[in-house]
């Protein structure tokens, strides 16, 4: 499968889980979709690749000031654990946050622009 197909597969699984009331699975699938998009984005960069799982990718985006603030905020919300949802930024729309990040990464990949 192509990276785009894998991303779409994860997003579809996240949407299905969300519609079925399984918010935990929706968050996991949304995170994996972002990780797939990040891996595709990294492959196009001349800089050394990031390492780690989906959460590591989200933390990197969240802490990298070269990403626009809305993208960093979406990464922060998506990476917040359910146990901390009342004390820190938490997303009630993990699919929307994932799509926001994915669209940004896709647009910078197609533009061959550093960010």
C-alpha cells in the first residue's frame, strides 16, 4: 500500500471508531495516521529523520517552533493522554486534529518547502 492509502486507512478506522463511540481507538488511529504522514514527510526532507513511535512524532511537531501554531496545538491536543484530559489541552475531535496536521505536512511535501 502507498503511504497515502495507509493514511486514509487509519483515518477511516479513526472515523469508524469515533462513530461507534470508541474514542480511545479513534485517538490511536488518528495518531497512527499522523505518524504515517510524518514518515512520508520526513522521507522528503534532507535533514536526518525523526525516530520513534506516533507519540514521539506528535511531541516533535508540538515542540518544533517552525511549525505553525495551529499545527503545534493540534499535535499537543492529540498527544494528551486521556487521564490528563481535564488538566491540559485535549481534543474532542482527534480525526479533525489529525487531518489538520496531515494536510499541513502534505502541502509542505508537495511544495518542497522546508515548512
